[in-house]
């Protein structure tokens, strides 16, 4: 959970608190009804099937009013029928990791070599003071667990980057060949092999690039297909939903399969745990709908674990899952889950064709660009992935219909290509199209580069119509627009221009990355033709590179 989202988180959580259905948390729930655990507040469920039982490891939410999270220990429950759960109490306290100071966040247990390995996110104490991942071991699935290393398995130094909060939410997956993989992270999804001892990394850290990724990865495998389920969209300013991707190998390539569940009731966060038990698949997650007998009600930091049946389609994709009150109290559907799953269809790596003549869009030309490819005429920043960390779409604030970047051209040139750094979102469709438009604002002299607004004339890219393009969600990377000769307009020296993405207010087909520093003197970032304001601070420049052919007189 990124700190900068705290205000949004509290707003969403408080706003929803009054609307929780009364039936949740009722005194006499049917076995299997959601939430499935009702003795305390629980979060971040991680199921483990061992022998004839499911063991469920959860965080313990103890937040009081005004607190975001207050989590000090991890709990374990078990069940042999998925309806009735036995509490095994606290299996470990965050202070049992002597090097940790607080925050018993998401965890998972895996069985290996006759032992049980417990991976958990915590806050590492001084001097690191950052999120880290520890590993503990036990001879029993219900503990007690003891720190297996005496130090963090993943510390802030293990992963590059400025964020102290990124090393959270471990998931461990042991493949059929015995190789154990650890995935974790927010906002990056990291992947690393574990040594057979399960307590050390084995080899380099890779990154899984999937659209809309926020946190809480969960790896599982069915047949020959690997699945990565994760909490998504928080970095796009929305409550988290679960999305998933599939791959033929754990190292990818991963194919985005879209949304698995909508956001959880009353909870800004959501966190997946998936397991097969007695030939039926299940999704565990949390919401915040429970009221304890003490009268304490659900909130951002007072969540409750729930479970739903999970069904596959014949092609191996997972059917969207609704959050229900009935949960597992009702029988599963008969005949679901075909026995011989085929591999899910691989989404084409080629870009869908643009719908307008005159421009073609190539997606995924480069993930997380540290510099622009080739030789742009100019760019609004040299290192977009480092600087442009904020996401904007047409759903920002009350909704917007244009995202614009103004720029000035120093020498006459013919525009051949534009590169934007962006991605994520829900993709374009008939209801949420996106178009490119370009306007000549006239001579730059006398027109402030960061003017409070700009007025447009004719769209240079098409007299009446903008260039509509088709976009399917990609992980944040370069979107490359190449212009056909018919649309290679002349950009004049000394003129200021406005490039716009135009869309439907409140839609979020894709996000354009914007900086919070003024990286470019020749223009700025706009929405609805007014300077972008991010959380009441100025957003400065969208990540844009312009390519062209010089024109000589
Ligand atoms: O429970 C604390 C944090 O909230 C987890 O690490 C995230 O996955 C989110 O659920």
C-alpha cells in the first residue's frame, strides 16, 4: 500500500463504511457463508492444502479508528470441509523476527522437505526502516514457526528503487520439477528462484510485467498453465480489483487475462489466495463487512477473509468471480471445471490495427523505458520510467475528456512518429474510444509554456475527426504511434503545439504517465486544457517523445 494513497484509501473506506450490508457479520451465519472467519478481523488469506485439510494463514487486523493498519501477528485456521474452520491461534508474532519492528502483513506457507516454510512481509527495524520479507520454519503447519535466517530474506537493498515500501506480499510456488519461486512486490512484481533450502535466493531477480499490477501476487498452476493473480488498479487511483495473467512458464511470457473480481465490499484493498481442494478450486480474498460481537465494524484496517468457488472455462481461463454472501455455504456448480484444460489462448503479441487510417499503434515496444528509443526530435523527459510515476486517464477527479501535453518545436520538421509512456487501464472499445489530436497553438513567443489554458483551432491530424486507435491493456511501457505519409504534418519552428489524447469522461481505457517535476521547459501537462493538478500539487509533463524528419528551406 503506497503511502501517497493513504488519503484516497481513507476516503474510500470511510465513504463506504456506512453502506455495508447489514446481513454481513450476522449472528448466526450458515457454515461457509462470507466472511468465513468471524472471531477476529483477518486479512491477506493464504491457503495451503496439506493431507486432508486446508490450512488458512491470515494477517490479524487490529486497527482502531484513524489507523490505516495495525497488524502484529499471523493466525492459522484449518478445515476439512471448507465450511467449518478451526482456529489454531497465533502462529507467529512480528517480533519473533528479531530484526523486524512492526507490520505483520501478507504471508504464505508452503510445505517442502517435510517442513513448513512461512514467508511474510514485515517492517524491518533500524537502520533499514523499510518493508522486508522474512522466512520462518516449522515442523507443523500450525507452528510454532521460528525465524529461519535471523535476517530478512528480501530487504530494501535487495531491490533497486527509491521506495521503502515495495518489498511486500510474498507468494511462493513450488513447481512440479521441485523449483521454488518467490514473487512479491508493490508496485513492481518481482520474481526470483529459491534455493532448495527455501531460505535463500538462487539467482537474479526478474520482473513480471503485467497491466494494472499493484500488489498481492499469487502464483498457481493448473495443468501446464501458470496463473498469476494480483491486486490491481490502486496505482491508477481506484479501489483494488483482482486481475490475472497466464503463462506457459513461470518466467513468462505472461498474457493479461483481465479482471477476475471486482473490488471488495467496504475495503480498498483485496488480496487473493487460490487453491484446489478435493477436486474443487477456491478463491480466498478479504472484504471489510464483518461486525464483531464487540460492535467493532469493518474498515480499511479491519478486514475479514471470504471464499468463493472458482471455475475455469474450457480454454483454461477463469470465469469472473462475484463476491457473494452465500460463499461456500451453497454447493458448487455441477459439471464445472473441465478435466482436461487446454492452454488459455495466447493474446496476440502483434498490435491491433488502428481504426483510423493515417496512424498505426505498436504496443509494448519497450517496457519501463529508462530512455526513449532511437533519436527523437525532443522529449519531455529523458528517462520516463524514472520520472513519470503518476498515471492519468479520463477518470481523474470529476472526469476529463482530454489529456494534453504542449510542446515547442525549435526547427521545422515533418512529424513521423510519437512515443508515449503509458499503459494499464481497461482497453478501448466502442464505449470508451481514445483519439489522438494535434493542434498548432501559434507562435510560442508571448505564450507562457505553462499557460493556465490554451485554445485550439483545427486538428492537424484530421480536419474533422481525430485519429481513433485501438488499445489493449499493456503493462506500463512505450506506445508507439507511426504516421502514414498522408498524416505526416509539418511542425513549424517557434510554434507551440498541443498533443491530446481525447476520450470519454470517467472512462479509463489507458493511462498516460505524468511527472511531478517540471522536466520540460517548452510546455506542460493539461487535462481539459487546464494544467494537471495531482493531489492538489502541480503535475508537470506527460511522458512524450516526438520523432520527425528535419525540413530545410
Ligand atoms: O495487509 C496489509 C497490506 O494490505 C497487504 O500487504 C496488501 O496486500 C494489502 O492487502
